């Protein structure tokens, strides 16, 4: 699920209809469960992406140090070993972080992190929704002159 769809659903789920406060209150538990499921799914996706990043980083390390076998070269889409000799660990790290494969997977990992953060913040807002409903009820009582 992409962030646009998540934002649309969050907007719908966080909306409190003043004319049906009771139904808004009653559906909050089910809605929180739905968002917890989204969080779990996205966390699994994040962990898979992190594992792929680690694998790519190791494979790139082997490639840039000249230790990659044919299977690892094929995984990177390379046909022959890296041609330059890189001496220092910091230089190898620079080559890894500048590679297309690493940049792509790192970008995907950051997107997953932001999605997880958005889902978590939506869950926190949903948990607070009962307080908002209580405040709306108190405000309506006050506006109607109820002193109890």
C-alpha cells in the first residue's frame, strides 16, 4: 500500500462525525486493529528490505574487493570483476554507497521507514480519538446549558 492510499484511509478513519459520535467511538477499536495490521505488514516489508540491503552491501563489498564469484556477479548484473584495485576500507565504502544498487535499496528502506512512522502516528491519533469524542460531548453539554 502506498503512502497516498494510507493518507486517504487515515483521513477517513480519523474523521469524527459529530452527528454519529457513538458509532465513531464504537468503530475505533476495529480501526486501530486495521492500522496495527498495516503496521505489521509494513514492518515485515521493512525487515525484508533491510535484509536485501545487507545482502547487496556484502555482495558489493566482495565485488569491489575482487572477491565476488560468478553467482554474486550475476546477482549484481555484472559480467566481470571490478577492474580497479581499492586499498582502503573507506574507499570501498564510498564505492558501495555510490553504487546504483545500494542507492536504490537505501531509498526504498527510507520510504519504508517513513511509511512505518506515518502508520505509527496514525495509530497514536486513533488511540487518542476517544478523548476527542469525550471533549466533543462535554462541549455539546456545555453549549446546551447542562451543568451536571
